[in-house]
């Protein structure tokens, strides 16, 4: 593909997308690659948005289908949790009742043991009493048969037995007086042991309850972590009452009305913004068209100025060549006149030289006239170009003033719109900055055209001076030609020859003076 067509196509695409920046030829490859990537990404974005919309619709459908199952699941889950809680409570009650019953059994066993011991002691005492009663009855019968005995021993204080002395009491004393105390201590020890066992069983029961509680907490935590969260469960309809549902419906209806009002306001503001954007886009297009016209005018002026510069350079080179040729001819004429002024020639040779001199002077005069005509023609062309450049300059100046007024109004209008539309302010600022840059470029082009026109005027003045010099030279050459003709028609005397030589010297001097001028 040609690079111009590629550049035009790429420029058109960038203008459609809103990228109005200048595009150099060196950046065509990377800009085309970036543009193709942008197109691909935009297409992929559209397809991904469509897929997301489809997935969202499917999600909504799934949610609507799963909603009754969610309610049933939450209801069943609440029932299961309630049953499990009741089971835990019954288990706790059973454990506590079991421990209490075990404690009571243990207490009853200790009481039974104590009662058995007391029964044995009572039976032993009964036996002793019966035995003592039998022995007393026997002694009484014997005493009744015997004579009465009168004791002569004086009654005194009762001396306790030595075995019951506190100092002589041993740790392993088997005295019958210590037996009741010992039994009481043993009973107390057994009771305390039973109480400790009961407390240990109660502690074990509480430990089991704590373990059951921990397991329940872990189960509920795992349930909430792996199942639905509490916020989702709270939103289910089975956790709400009818009143709360009515309140929620009322709130949702109010929010719906508010959202509809906001939507209508947003649509109205969007329509007004779209109208404003259309107006701004039309104005921007007009300004861009005018700027393109100004750029084309500036480019045409620049091309014409470059062509004029090239023409002037060519004219200057041609004039220099012609001046060199005229100087060479003047030198030849001077040499001819010097040869003629010398007295070594015959009248025939002098007449021939005069004829040749006349012919050369006529040819020089013709060439000078032709050069004069060419210079006049160039002056007329330059005047026409100057007039055209002045007209173009006036047009550019008028367009620049109009564009400046439009830009000021556009800036004021853009400033008013920016206060109401924050989304398009960045684009408007960029476009205004681009327009200002283009205006600066047009101003620079105008200044350059002004300088070029001044330079052309100076060159025209120089050419006019050269034209006047050529006119003077032509008049001088015509006068010299007339003098030469008169000298050729006169006699061939020495006096006339000397006069002719002096006249030729004067003509050579006049030609040299004209050349120096």
C-alpha cells in the first residue's frame, strides 16, 4: 500500500476517533499498530460486557430459582439447630441427674455401712447386757442363799485405770473407751471420701458439658463458615415477620419512586447535554474547517513565496551572467576602440573596423533593449505577484480576525458549559488548546509572509534601480553609436582621426563609468 493512502486512511480514522494531533510520517507504523490494538481491545471489551450481562441474567435467574430452597434450607437448619440444642440440654440434665443419683447412692451406702456397724455394736451391747443380767440373777440367787456381809472398807474416790491415762496412752490403744471416738472419725473420713468422689464426678460432668459446648460452638462456627452467613440468613423471608415485610415493601416502593424521579431528571439532563454536545461539535467542525482553509491558504502562500524566491534567485543569477557578458563586450569594445585610435590602420581598415564596431554596437543596443523589456516584464510580474500576495495577506488577516472573534466566543461559551458539564471540560480544553496552537502557527505564517513580501519589495526596488541603470547605459550607448556613425561618415584626416580617437577614449570611459555604476 502507498504511504500516502496509508497516511490518509490513518488520519481519517484518527479524526473519527477525535485524535486531531499532527501525524508525522515516521510514526505511521506505531500509530497504526496502536490503533489496531485499540480496535481489538474495544471489540473484546464489548464481547466481555455482553458475556457479563448474560452471566448476570443467569445469576438473577438462579437466585430467583434458589430463593424458595434457601428459605426451606434456613428453616430446616433452624429446626436442626433447635433440636440439637434440646439434645444438648437433655444430655446435660441426664449427666447432672446421673451424678446426683451416684452421690445419693454413695451417701446411702456409707449410711448403710454406719448403720450396720451400729447394729452390730447394739447387738454386742445387748448380748453383754443379757449376759450381765444373767450373771446378776445368778449372783443374787447365790447371795440370797449366803449370809449377809458387811464391808469394813471405807468408801473413797474412784481411781481411773492406768491404761486410760493420757500420758501412758499409746497410738495403738485398744481400750474400749476410745472405740466410739475412733468409729466417729472413721465415719467422718468415709463421709468426706464419699463427698470428694461426688465432687469429682460433678467436676467430670461439668467437663463433659464444657466439651459438649465446645463441640457445639465448633459445629456452629463450621456451619456459618461453610454454609450461609448470618447476614444472608437474616435476610431470608422465614426469619422475618409479615409486618417487617410490609414495611420493607413500602420502603422499596418509596425508593422506587425516588429512583424513577432521579432517572427522569438524569434523562432530561442527558438530553440537554447531548444537545449542547451536538452544538459544540458543530461549532468545532466549523472552526476546524476554517482552520484547515487558513492552513491551506498559508501553505499556498508559503509555496508561492518559495517559488518567488527561486524565481528571484534565478533572475539574479541571469542578471549576473548578463552583467558579466556586458562587461566582456565592453572590454571588447574598449580594445576595438584602442586599436582604432592607433594610427597604424588604413582608411579601408578603419572603415571596416567602424562597420564592425557599428554592427557590434547595434547588437549590444538590441540586447540591451531586450534586457530592458525582459526587466520591465519581470517588474510587471513582480508587481502582480505583490498585489496577489497583499490580497492573500488581507484575506488571511480578515479570516484570522474572524477566527479570533469566534474563538473568544467559543471560549466564553465553553466556560459557561464547563460549569454545568464536568465530563466534556477536558475535551473542550484540549480542542481549544489545539485551536490556539493552530492560531499561533497561522500568526507565525502571517509574519513570515509579511517578511517575504518586504523582501520582495526590496528586490523590486533593486530591480527598478538596475532598470534605470540599464536605461542610462542604453542612452549612453545610443549617443556613442551616433557619435561613431558621425565619425565614420566624416573624412579620414589625421585631425579627424585624432578627434575620433579622443571620442573613442571618451566613449570607453563613459562605458566603464556606466559599468561601475
